[in-house]
C-alpha cells in the first residue's frame, strides 16, 4: 500500500585523486559495512566511472540522513583526504529538507524538493 514519501536521498559525487582508487574502493567497503546496521537506511551502494564515484543512498527521513553522517563521519574524513566531492545533492520533501539545511550547511549541497503526489511502496 503506498504511503507518504518522507524519503531523503543523498547524491554525492567524488573525484578520486590520481593513484588512490584502490584505497578509495577499500573505504567504500568500510562505508557499506558501517551503514548496514542503520535502521533508517533504505539503500546504499557505490558506482564507478573511471576516477568518478557516486554513492547511491536513501534514508527514511532527515533523521536517518543525520544518523548516517554521524555514523560514517570518521570514514568520510579518510575519503576526503584522497577524493574531492564534486557535487552533492539532497532530495526530499520540503519539511525534511528544512531539517537538513543547517546541519549540512558546511557541505554546500544543492537541495531538490520532491513534487507533491509522489509515493513510496
């Protein structure tokens, strides 16, 4: 039965520094293992295109996003030493995005508000 969609999606893209892809891939394995236990994580995976990396991640709501960032903060700092974030998007309902704007301000994301009428199975 469809329900209101409160899902928040983080859409980060990384550019891995030259010669650091093997180290970055090792970090992705740690990210996945660390994220597996998060109760509000709906999906989480990495994809690769040369030295560009995308993390596909979705959470039940804004609280799930914040819990995730707290959970993987140390690994993220390691990743940022060998890769740059080239783009960061946050997608979700307006009310959930509002909860994220102050905590994510330093990351400089672009916000995308979900249109009314969507649903989640």
